[in-house]
């Protein structure tokens, strides 16, 4: 699939904004991390930043590295969960569900800027069942949010200064919406091939030394992690 120039520029610009190495230091409050494909991982107060949880999940052979194939497989597994009608396309209601229930911080940030990371997601199973229908269960392990009053509140001075929108504070490449960033032909329908191609582009941007492997200590910190003091620059 040929990448349109504007999409290539979008990924390149996002990569240019990413900086600082990841650490597993405990943070002072709950935190949110989004995988390169946009899957949320959440930690509670005092727990390490949840990037390590994602890394362990994506590192299929447990060798301490994520190669291009593993990142693709990680993205493909997330695509399968989001594609609730199993038609091979993420679109419409599936995108809306992701933006409003799976990662509602994204829409909140569009209005208010970067919010304090993390929140409590109570009662998510009820919302998930209503959306997917009885017995579906494909998103059983993905936390969702039932109401806006569970969203985080006051911004710190550092967070106000960052002024990032959407999901940008929570992922490596500062992408405001990881799903739609994968929509290379801009038709509001994300195919498996587009998702795989986006994974490959992200891998190339994150593999700074070009050795074909991502390690936890060489990945960039997210803006949220840095603002909370959980990242350090090399």
C-alpha cells in the first residue's frame, strides 16, 4: 500500500516530538499508557508506569526485545478486539466506542488540553455488554469508562505547558488519535492492511538505531510519564 505524502509527514512529525527514555519508576498517581496501536494500559497510584505491562505483552518470545513482526502481531491482536462485528474493518461505531469509552481522555483533551493521567473505570463491563451484545466478550479485559465524572481533573503546571491534544500525551509518537492515524486513505474505514502498515511505520520511527529491535530502555517516554517524573533523558 502506497503511503500518501500527508500521512508520511504526519508520522514523521509525530516521531520528531518523541524524546526521553522509559524507566519503570513508580509514579505518584494513576497513569495511562497507550501502545503504538492505541491499546490502553493503566496503573494505580504507586505502581510503575504501565509501559512495561505493554512491552511484556508484545514481547511474544520474551527475549527483552520487540521486533517488527511482534509489533505487527501486537497491533493485529488489538485490531481483532476493536473489530467487534468481525468484518475486517474498524469504522463508525467501533471508532466512536474507542474514543468515548475505551480512551475517553482523548475527547476530553480536545476541549481542555492535557488532563492529569489516569482515572477509575468502574462498571465498564455493563457498558461493554450493552455495546457488543450478550456473550461477545472480545473486550472483556479492556477497561472502559461509564461517565464523564470519572475523568481526571485539575492539570498541573507542567501539563498545561505541554498543551497536547487527544491521545498525544499517552503514546510514544504523540499521535492525537492512533486509530484514525492508521487510516491512510482518509475514508474513515481502517482495514487490517492499513493497521499493519501503520504498525510498520511506527516501528521504523521508534527503531532509532535501525537494529531491528525495540527495547524498553531505548523507547521514548510519553509526555504524561515525563510530566509525572517517571521518565528520564539519556
